[in-house]
C-alpha cells in the first residue's frame, strides 16, 4: 500500500487505504472507534481510536514529518483504557514504511 501511495497524503487517506487492505485480507476492524474518557469517575468526553483490528490491536495512523513523544503516550493510553495489549503507531510520511512502524506491547 505505502509503495503505491507513497508519503505526502493526509492521514485519512492512509487510514482508508489501510482499511481496504484489511478488508482484502478478511480481517475484522472498527474504524474511528469511540471510547469514553473519564476523570474522577466523571465523563470528560471521548477518545477516537483510528482502527482496532480483530478486537486486539490498536492502530494509530499518522502522516507527520517526525513522531513526537506525545504520539507514543497517546497510543499507550489508548491501549490501557481499552485493555488491548498490542498497538501499532504507523507514520505513513516515511520514505520506507519499515521506518514508520512502531510496535508497542503492554
């Protein structure tokens, strides 16, 4: 997918292409999954997770020049609140996709 599209598109385009690939592989996923955010037992609002694959893996899609530490904190937080053990932070604005994938495990 990244070889075909290359870097430079919006995150939403890469997310859509990723979901097309997941469909083609027959994998179940939820896109733009909303999860309640709480503080001291009170509802703050919602988090929106880009993609949850097979109800096991959180995928956060980025298209940025460089990954900031806040993106790692974001995906780790999503993993904790959803009780998912595996997360992928994918930066599609990389020359090679292998350089743009970061895997996290809890």
